């Protein structure tokens, strides 16, 4: 029996077992995909013990993605560029790390906002780990110029430094001016996080976006974020972030279980019901 896992701290909230469990039963594969909660101080030992553990590999979520990057003996080019590993697998006993978040982001937009990769001016809100994956996907798939806007401007500037001359870093004060000629706006800042800090209602000013602009939120709880609602109300094409979660799971499942699964409406419905039950 092939075994895979998702690890994080905490990990109870992870919807990955639902996704992989759905595919395992759809294909009739005798395999397992389990949650393993690992506290940060134990993460290096956990990853170090994976060769010979019987696991084919697994997913890594917050806060272990950088630890997994350091633990892997071999990295794919995407994980190295993003600086984080979300997917691990074993090749001849060697621990390998990849990052499928950028793929998941692009595949979701391919499905929901076709033509997104032909845009020339992209604005990304946020400069954390999720923004790095989005940035990698946008640079890889399009010729766009990317402006990263972040509360802490130094972090946005550091991303620009790391990702090269097509990227620039900006503070929130420049948002209105930058949105005026944006073709695609991507939010990577969790409004829960923002709300906890007391300013969750501070939406970007969508009225300054051009009429042809597309809007994407990688946050998927709630499924329709205030940003997406505002975008749709303005008549802009908008994509929620759930598809990124579903699509990023595809390459991992294929590596561990040997079959490439599909992101279907049935899978999406399953996860949507789960979000409605436990947001
Ligand atoms: P993730 O992996 O989800 O991107 P992260 O690496 O912790 O998480 O990054 C969180 C992002 O949300 C950052 O861009 C952060 O801005 P700062 O760099 O200024 O901290 C942003 N963020 C979090 N709370 C915010 C708030 N209240 N207002 C604006 N941005 C916020």
C-alpha cells in the first residue's frame, strides 16, 4: 500500500486529505493520505527520517515549507526559485522537494480566466510566501511587468530584488495609481490575517482598475471574498482561489500514486461543501 501525508503545525484544518482521498477512491487505489502534525522544533527530524519510513512522499504546509526546502537533498527548479517546498517524494531513497503552488495558481487561472497570461501589467497584493509562488507563475507564463504592493514596502522591494527587473516593489500608498493601468490584480493577503490586525475591511480601491481588468484572490475561505464580490459587482472577470488548492495537488498525487488525477466539478463540489460546513 502506498502511503502519503500532509504535515504542518497545526494541520487539522488541511483539506488535502479530502482531495487525495477523493482521487484514491475514484481510481480504486489502495493507498493512504494522512495528516501528521509536527511542531516546528521536530520538523527537521521528521523530514530527515522520511527515507526508509515507508512513505512515498507528502505535502508540506505552513510553517514547514522552508524547513522542507533545507531538508530535501534534491530540489526542482520551481522550489529553488520560490524558496519553499510544498511537495516531497523519494527517488531511490533520496528526499526530493518541489513546489506545485505556482503550477496550481496558473492552472486555476487557465481554467477560470483564459487569456490571463497575455496580460502585460500585473499587480500582486502581498509579499509573503504565497506571493512568491504567484510571482514565479506570472513571470514564467507571461511577459507581464509585475508590481508587488505590500504593507511593509521593504518586503516587496526584496521580492523585486530576488525576482529581477520585470518586478518592482511598492507601498500601499501607490496602490490607486498602480491599479489604474493593471490588467490583472492578484490578492495573496488573507483577510483573516488582516482582520486580526484590525483592518480587514480595507479593500483595494477597485474603482481605479480599467474595465478589462481581471481579478483573482488566492484566498478561498470564504469562497467569495469581499474583493471578489466587489470585482463582480463592478462587472470584472474574477477567479476564486479554490482551484489553486485543487490543482496544486495534482502533481503530488501523480508522483506518489502513479496516475495523473483531474480537477473535476465533483471534486470542487466536495471541497466547497466542506468549506461551507467548517469555514
Ligand atoms: P503567506 O504565505 O500566506 O503569503 P506570509 O508569508 O506570512 O503568509 O505573508 C503574509 C502577507 O500578508 C504579507 O504580505 C503581509 O504583509 P507584511 O509583509 O507587511 O507583514 C500581509 N499582511 C498580513 N496582515 C496584513 C494586514 N493587516 N494588512 C496588510 N497586509 C497584511
